[in-house]
C-alpha cells in the first residue's frame, strides 16, 4: 500500500469517527479536561447493557431513543454553559440531558460507554440554583430522580460545584462538579413522535 492510499484511509477513518461523534475539529480528540485531570482512573467494567434503539426522527437517526427523549453523546470537552448552548443548537428543543428514571440512566451510560469507555465523564443537565441546594435540569423538567455517588453532592449551598456530572468515581453515578471544568456531554430533546 502506498503512502497516498494510506493517507486516504486514515482520513476516511477520521471523517467517519468525526461524523459519528458529531465532532467538527480534530483538536477535541487531544483535549484533556482541565482541573479534574488528577482524578485517578481505575476502569471498572460497566455491566453489559443493551444499546437503546435509534431515534426515529428524520435528521436525528444517529441519536438514541430512551423513554420519551432522543439522546446523543458529544466527545468535545466544553464547560457546562457551552455544552448546554451547543445542545440547544444541535437539535430543536435540545438541552443537556435530563434523567428521570433508572432505565434512562442505564441507557445513557450505555451510549457513553459505547463512544468513550476510556473517559466516560460527562455533563448532565443538572445544576444547583444559586446556592439554594435546589437542583434543576436545564430543560426545565422536574427533578424527580437522582443517583449520586455516596457522599455527593458535596458542595450543596456553595458556589464551588454547581453542575452535575456522571461517572466520576463510580460508574453511572452522579457528582457535583465545577461548572467551569470542561467535559464531554450528552444532549437530548423530547421525542414527540
Ligand atoms: C418511525 O417513524 C415512521 C414515521 O413516523 C413510522 O412509520 C415507523 O413505523 C417508525 N419506526 C419505528 C421503528 O418506530
Ligand atoms: C464557559 O466558557 C465560555 C467561553 O470560553 C466562558 O465565556 C464562560 O464564562 C465559561 N463558563 C463557565 C461556567 O465555565
Ligand atoms: C473518568 C472517570 O472518573 N471514570 C470513572 C468511571 O467509573 C469507573 C467505575 O467506577 C471509575 O473507576 C472511573 O474512575
């Protein structure tokens, strides 16, 4: 195989990967999270899970359907606000993902592990409202389910860690973390079909 065809194959692979993950730049593949890089990674095997079905909405068939939502993993590392803004432009009615039951949490984790099992920390759409201890979702849906790492959220009523991430320390569980840190994220929109 000559250099030219090898280059084409590498480019094709990359394009494919970029399309699959919704990436538009190469940079994010090398981007390390800021601030939380010191957390040791001990990879535990996620329990086998069944991938949710594709989202049956034209133009969003690379999203997955869980409950009444369609969700998609994005590998780029963004801070909480940027990630929410990106979700709003990714789909009509798009927001960072909200989670309302155990099944949805498992589906969500399954999608994340499929795309990035090595670094599965993601933003969820949860945040604490102005140090009140009250947690909300960016999509405005009710806060009616939670699955915290034991001992978390550790910074309620402070402004240190006001945003909710999944898979710090325990697979599939939630932690409050600084909204300024940059992580991958999952977007969702309500599938009315
Ligand atoms: C997907 O949507 C189309 C059009 O709304 C419908 O005809 C089809 O049965 C749906 N497929 C699945 C698997 O739900
Ligand atoms: C997120 O990043 C944007 C752009 O760099 C910055 O303007 C904003 O203040 C940041 N917000 C948070 C919460 O980190
Ligand atoms: C990046 C990260 O925190 N990954 C964690 C995901 O969950 C596993 C299982 O508990 C942890 O070991 C990883 O540290």
